[in-house]
C-alpha cells in the first residue's frame, strides 16, 4: 500500500481492551466494534472507505494468483537450501516470498536423514507401547485415521529434537525471521538469529488413508486480535486512518501481547509456521493449501465492521476455536487457495503466521504423508515466557502447555535427554 497520512491530527478515541475473555462476550463484541468504527471515523474516513482500500489490494493479488494457477504456473516460491546456506537466494525469489508469504525449502535435510527420522519415530512410539496406550484425540482439532492416530501427540523423540536444534534448521529459521521487520520505534522486537524451539507434534498418514483434512482457518489468535491492547497496537494502522501503512511483516507489538486462554491457542510468536517432510508427497494427496497473501489479515480484521455482519458477531470468530475463514464472509479470499507443489522427504514447508491455510481431504492416499511440525519462533519476551513452561515439559516428558494434557512420554526412557542438547537447543530452551 502506498503511504497515506491520517485525515486528521485530532487525538483518536481510545479503545476498550480486555486481557482475558470478557464475561459478557456478545456485549464486549458490540462494544469493541462500535469503538473501532468510531476510531476510524474520527480519523476522517469511513469504515467502507478503509475496507475498500484493502479490498482493492487483495483483489489484485487474488486475480494474479488465479491467473497464474490457470496458466499452470507455480504459486508457491521454491528455494534451495544450498542457496540459503550460501546467501545466494535470488532477489526475485525473495520478493516472491514476501509477496506470497510462503515457500518450500528444497533439500533442507538430506532425504535419507528424513526417512531415517521417520523410521526412528515409529520405533520410538512402538517400542514404548504408544498404540496400546493411545486414548484417542486429546482435542477435536485433528481427526484420526482408522484405529491409529494421524496426529501423534509426541514431542520429545530424539528425531524431533535433533531436527529442532540442528544447524540446518537454525539457518533456515534465521533466514525466515530476516524477512520481518524486527526493529522499529526504538524497540528490538525479537532476535532473528535465536529460535525458541517451539515443540509441536508429528503427523503420520498411511497409504490408503481417507482423511477429511482441515478446513480453512488461521492460528494467530481469535478475539484477542481485536480486543487486547498489544494486538490493537499491532493492527493500529487498520483503525487509525493510515491503513495504507499497514505492513504484515512488521513485528511491532506482536512479541509482547497475550492471547486469551483456549484449547487452540499458540502462546508463542511464530514468524512462520512450518513442517518438515518425512516422506515424499504429491501435491494432490491431501496436502497443505494457503491463501498466499500475508496482507489478507487486514481484510479479515476489517470485514466484521461492515454493515452486513450482526453486531455481536465477528464473522464467526470466537474463543476456544480456531479463527475461521470461509465462503460465507470471505469469498474473495477463498478464490486464491493454493496448494504446495510435490515435496520429497527432507524438504520443508513454511507459511506466514497470519495466513489462511487448510489441509485438503484425500481418499485412498497414495504413499505416506508424514511431517514434523517445526515453526520459526524467534526469541522475544513472549517466547521467553513460554519457554519456561517448555523447559518443565521437556524435563518431565509432558505435553507442552499449548497442547492437550496427554503426557504419553513421561515414563518413556528413551526420550531425548538433556545431556544431548547442543548450544542451539540450550539457548532455545532458555538454559543458556
């Protein structure tokens, strides 16, 4: 967006904010919507004018993505790990990453290394009697396949920790973090060269599986994005008359603010969500899709303020559920949904933390669909606070605080030991 000054220099009205879920949620939604509209109008612009600015930009991106897809051109940027390591990623590719907000890193790990990790995970869970002990999904966010889990609530296997603390992972995470503006307004919001080792689960989907996938959604938060003080600062340009200055790559205020408690929350700030492939996967076998437009968050944040949305509704966004994106309220965005290309074991897949994403359904899957979820979560005040609970979970073999309390690994003797942490792992857990 091109720069556009605020229409008035008069002080804008303050916004109400809540640091935990309001008791009267419908009433709080009505209150914040009225306050946001008043703030926009006090800047000299109407809600409709501000939304139209965003909609024009997003529509141009959507049209470009649809046209590229129809021409058979790839939508997802692809980068060779060797270019990241050598610092030779082409400038054109860097521009594509920032425009699309997603990428595949080819050869992030050696294919045989990734396939070996996949075998090690099977040995780890089978050797500890996981399938006999498994009690079913600990939450309703992920389904299961047959009698065995598709998402394994496993966090502390040697394979996962080896990948998290590896030099190759740290190098890619630093590259991804560097796409963000991490210093502004006299504040260094995060350290791009240090990751917090945010622990997540694994997925193993077997050949022949039928999976309903995951619907389109976002993970950065829910009502807290409108209703907490830090996020009101994060999205300040959307509501203060300077919408043209909104930058989805500016980390300002994101690394301090809390989220409302909920079963699908993420306590950490992630610049990119990501996973590392542990098997080869074709693009039509139930894979990840995104709406590859980082700035689409502006559309999502402003859309509930339009007149066609009920006063106590935020286009379906509420607490204790993921942030939905759908055909009802966001048909323009749904046109741009684009899947990853074919990937091989050892490739990694990344997408901007604000982006709409989904997993396509599949019937009779051909080949395995196995991944380790490892994001880029740079060291910052918010992630440092969460790291304290991660350390406790690591030492005890417990499920981390952001996830259901399943704790399968507490008694497993061969989980990753503290003495095997290298300097990257120790720093990521806040031990050094």
